C-alpha cells in the first residue's frame, strides 16, 4: 500500500475534503514546534529543507487566519476557492 496508506492520510484526508478543520492540534502550535525543530537543526549544522518548506506553508495559513484551526488547515490557502474549504 505504501506511504499513502499512512494512518494520518486516512484520518485527515476525508476531513480536509469536507472542510472540517476542527482543532485536534492547532496549526499555530504545529508551526511553533516546526520553528523549534528548524532552529535546533541549524544549531546542529543540519539542513532540513523539507521542514523549512512545510513551515513556510504553515506560516501562510497562519497569516491567513487559520492558526487556531487544526494543523490540517495548512491546506486551506492552496485549495481556496473550492467547495472543500
């Protein structure tokens, strides 16, 4: 089945499609944790380009007012204008 069979996809995918972003873990807290991880990686001299890219997407969503919604709301700016938002 591969990576797409990941339980997180099964849990969040249908909710994203329905536009259900009721917070289980708020996006702003997820972004804060990612910021800490990126900072730690920098202190250790490690590159984490995927974490940086993901955090940039989180920042966009937080800036657009979705920070108190579930971390799955990171998708909202990318699907804006669709019936799933």
